C-alpha cells in the first residue's frame, strides 16, 4: 500500500485529536488516525458535558478560561446550534462539612465566581428534589455551562475536512518508526508519513509513546461510572443545576430529558472500552435514594468512561523531551471538553514551532508548566489530591 505523506499525523479522533487537527489544518495537511469506526467513541462521547472555569486543577481552569470565547462565539459556519448553554452548579454540605463548603466558597470567590450561599431549604429553589433534611447548607454558582460535545466534535471535523485534512477511521496506529526527519505510522487502513506526530490518544497516550520508543511518563486512565434514569413524572428538569455534595461522593444533572448520576468513582484501569462498574452503579442509585426525593425505578442507560491524568492532574501538552517531533496532548482528566479549545491551540503551537498564543501565556501557562517532561512521575497510583478545588467535577 502506498504511503500517504502529510504534514501532521494526529493519533486519536476524540475531542483532543479533532480540535488540534482543526488548529493544524490551517498550517498544513493533517491526517487524524482513529482506531474505532467512528470518532468520539471513547471518553469524548461519555462525558458529563459541562464547563466551568471555577473548578479543577489550576492550569486546566486557565485553559477553560482561554477556551470560553471559542465556545461562546465559534467561527462563522462552525455550528448551527449554540455550543454552550447555562446550567449552574449546586453544592450541598452535610453536618460537619460546613468548613469544606466555606473553603469551596472562598476558592470560588478567589477565582472570581459569583456565588449564593444558602441553607439546605434554600437549595430547593435551585433543585427541588434535594432531600434537605440530609444537608445543612448549600452554595449555588451560576457560571457552570453545558457544552454540546457532539456539535463541537462535528464542527471541528467538518472544518478539518473543508481545509483538506481527513479523519481515517478503523486506523489503529500499530507501529511508529522514525526514519530520518519523518515518522512512519502503520495502520491496517494505510501507512502515513509526517515530520510531526501529535499524541492525542486519550487513555492510550502512554501506550503510543511506548510504541514510539519513548520513556514512560505516567499519564494513565482512571474509570468513572455514569447512570441515567427517568426524572420524576411531570417534573420540568430543564433548569436544574449540576448538583454535587461538597464531600465529592456524587453528582447528578439533567441529560437530554433524563437524569445522569455519577458516584464520582476513580479507579485506575488499563486503556479499554470502559464499562460501568456494577458496584458503582449500585452506589450511584443509593446516593440518589439517600440524598434526593427521586426514586430510580429502572436504569435507562449506564456507561464507564476513561479520565486520563498525569500525577499532578495538570495538562500534559508539548514536545516529548526525548523527541521534539512527538507532541503530547494529554492528561485532560475531567477537563478535556471544557478546556479543549485552548489546549488544542497550545498543542498546535508546539507542533508548528510557534510561540504560545499570547492569551494563553498571559494566563501564566509556560512550556515548562505543561511539559510531558516536567518530572511529575511519582507513585504508581498516579493520584495526588488538588487542594481547594472540586476534583469530582467532570
Ligand atoms: C463520566 C465522565 C464525565 C466527564 N465529564 C466531563 C465534563 O463534564 N467536562 C469535561 O470537559 N470533561 C469531562 N470528562 C472528561 C472528557 O470526557 C475527556 O477529558 C475528553 O473526552 C478526553 O478527550 P480525548 O480526545 O483525549 O480522549 P478520547 O475521546 O478517548 O479520544 C482518544 C481517541 O484515541 C483513539 N485511539 C487510542 N489509541 C489509538 C491508536 N493506537 N490509534 C488510533 N486511535 C487511537 C481512541 O479510539 C479514542 O477515540 C468526563 C469524562 C468522563 C468519563
């Protein structure tokens, strides 16, 4: 089979691969290699699809800030529907958790958010199914938005095609060979050659770098479970916020006319087609029964999804220290959709040897702070708590 020569090979057709391909397609010819038959099959199609600048690790929240403009005002022709819409977030504290809630409130104010601190009964104004007897206080934050992930992914891919790039499905990158100044990547659906490879393979990024002969960087996937059920008969759920307990044991939110709940599990796992964990499904149902007045009669849908983290939970974006033509776009954790637009611009700048975009560097993001070589390879669990932020988010 003939070798197809392009300027950039992007591994992975999730939101990371599609968005960086979009950015790179104005600079050269791009091929996105996706191992599945359709894009977005793994994490991107399994997220809670919310955006907020107010939670998550510090650098990710800055990338969300730098992404917001794109989502609110996408380029002409990018999409026929709004990419973001208001959702709001509600945090609930039990007896003994007021201190946690007040720290969360301080952190939100520090990040510039508007907040409304209220009693457990006051929380019913925002979400009428909260079992207020279980909680003592609450905090509402209006800035949290829903993102239309599918419209975003399709918008990126449509624009890539319009600019002469392409997505090659059923094309698992199986071997990487560095020949002189180029990479040769073999798949069952063709062989591709380019001077630069972007590693946007989600839960598989570590596997890709190993195939390319590069050192281990401990950017690994953790499984999270989600369960979907019918809302109470006759209720209008459209304005309900994403509702969390501040101790981070569950969240639930409206999702296409139904309710999605997650027990915010985080289980280290191999990269795979993640499935819902049955114990976590039972825990999710129990949390809804204990902390809301809703009754789950049947589970309509459930899934598992991978969230991939570096040990410090911050972005892994930039050239591999051992091979500058191998660019990482990884470690998105629960932020890959909401921070994806700016993360893609950053990765594209590294891939094309351009300076970090001015708006991103103005937020204090440097090449060192997000480098895959920043030396955060720590214990095998890959976990490190991020103090003062809501890690359950996403
Ligand atoms: C339950 C849950 C809730 C979440 N909620 C949110 C949220 O509210 N907001 C938010 O911003 N984020 C959220 N996230 C996180 C978000 O989904 C991810 O950060 C994001 O989707 C990561 O995108 P990605 O493109 O890196 O990964 P993926 O979508 O997994 O894409 C990687 C792609 O690489 C492909 N691939 C792998 N290996 C190869 C290979 N060898 N060759 C070719 N292709 C390959 C895979 O098939 C896959 O399609 C959530 C995640 C989960 C699981």
